[in-house]
C-alpha cells in the first residue's frame, strides 16, 4: 500500500474552475477598474489582500465582540462547571460560551471580501469551516440550551468530522492536485514521498478528525487554544503563499499548486479573527469559544494542511495540540492497562495547573512552545 519513491516533477495545472458567478467583493469589483484608477492594481497582490483581510477580521471582532457577549449573556448561553478540571475553574461558571460564532463570522466575512471567489480552494475552506462550525454549534446548543451534559452524542460528532474528511479526501483524490493526489511529502527528506493510493482518502479523514479534536481538547484555559491557532495560521499562511508561487516553490523544492496562494487570505483572516477573539478570551475570559469555535478552527487547520499538501507538517505546526491530545490518550491507556495515571490530570495543561502553575503562566509557556514549533515548521521548507 505504501512505498517510497522519488517525487515527480510537478505538472502544470489550469486555473481552478469557476464555482459561482462573479460576486461583489473587492477583487472582482475593483481590480477590473485598474485601467481607470491605477491604485486598484494593488488588488492583484495576495499580500495586500491578505493584510487587509487580517485587519478587517480584527475590526469585525472588536466591533461585534461586545454585541456577541451581551447577546450570549442575555440568552443565558453560559458555561457550567465542567467535570474533571481543577477546582480553580469553578469561578468560570456563568461565563458566556459559543463565542466561536464570532470567530467564524470574523474569519469568513473578510475571506469573502478579500479573496478571489473563482478559486476552488477558498470555497473548500469556507465549506469546511461552516461544516464543522455547525457540528460544534449542535454540540454547544445541546449542552447549553437543552442542558444535556454530554452534548452531541460522540458518534454523531465523529460522523460529522469523518464526513467532512471523506468529502475533502475524495475531492483531492479525484482532482489529482499537482499530480500527487495520493503522495505524502516527508519533511527533512528531499524528493521523498509515501504513496498511499486509494487509502489517501482514509488518511484525510483521520487528519481532519484528529486536528479538530486536538484543538477541542486544548480549549481548556483562557486564551490557550486560540493563541496556538494564531501561530498555526501564521505558519500555514506562509506555506500557502510559497506553495502557490511558481518561483518560491521551485526555489524551496516544494510542489507548486496553482491557486493555493489565495489560501493566504483565509489564513490571514483567521489570524485577525483569532487576535480579535483573544482580546475577549484572555484571562480572565469574558467569553469562551465553545465547540462551535474549537471544532471549526481545528478542522480548518487540517483542511489547510491537506490542500497545500503539507499533511505531515501539521504535526510540527500544531505540535502543542499533538502533545495535549497525546497526553489524554496516554492517560486513558495507562489507567486502563496499569490502573495508574501518568499525569496528575489530563489534558496536559491541567497537569501543570495541578503542579501549582498559575493559569496565565501555563498559557504563555504553551504559547512559547507553539511559537517554537512554528519556527521549526517553517525552517523545514528550506531543508527539503
């Protein structure tokens, strides 16, 4: 099923097909007027549109954030006392949750305004974000409104995650992105890939499900998950840009995939939305993202990695998410097999709280590690 092979030279790929008609957004509205107003020529540059997507997302967060929080409080959509968390978290009961809706709005609106809407990848990211946002919303709704302690039944949540992975996997497999539809690049090894064949679709399902759940598990301390998401989005913004740029991809010896540069706009919008949400989610948090946000942004990171063919890089980029998810698996496995716990409490961030670290110290130190993983991931591009 798997084999090592030399990477094939990337074939040329036509521009992504038009999914919908020209929409009224900045690129399609203003760039055609460049002959009349030369300043509008800047809209051709992904870097320009990405920067303003981030600014727009940040402004949307600042403007809508207080409105969202007041609405959540008025409707009593607040967090209850969670099970299996340190005692200090009891004070967080009553904090508004489902703030992930703000992240989704602040990410998707700037993406639609500043990205090219004749790009398949942009619509796939919008679709993936909304899909898992809906799954997370259903989970939050059942917990907060219907008072069902466990929320959405685990098998239904898993079905939603695997379903998205199936659709994305089939798309990549049948469109043969860059001629490498079943090949996985391996960091640090030049021209080496692993070919999965039809099993690649299953691989995509695992990647999206794992990334979605990893961010969900990490969302336990004020600002922790969204801060790490910002670092991941920074890394994928850079990777998307060079992957969609003929000269940069050739220089770095990575596959060129036409159209993926537009994903930089989405990543930048996610960065802006993340920073804006962090303004309200910093300790002590005024609002929590809930599963609406954590499942959506986690799945979005996995989808980004798949579309730019950096699936293995996701392990490095999201290194802290991987470690935290692994801590839960290790804790459960150790208790079932040995009857003993490895950590004072899982996920890992609660272990450090039990050791006496203040919440803010745990969050900042995890951010520092996340920044380190981002730098390592970006440095590997030159080591190909």
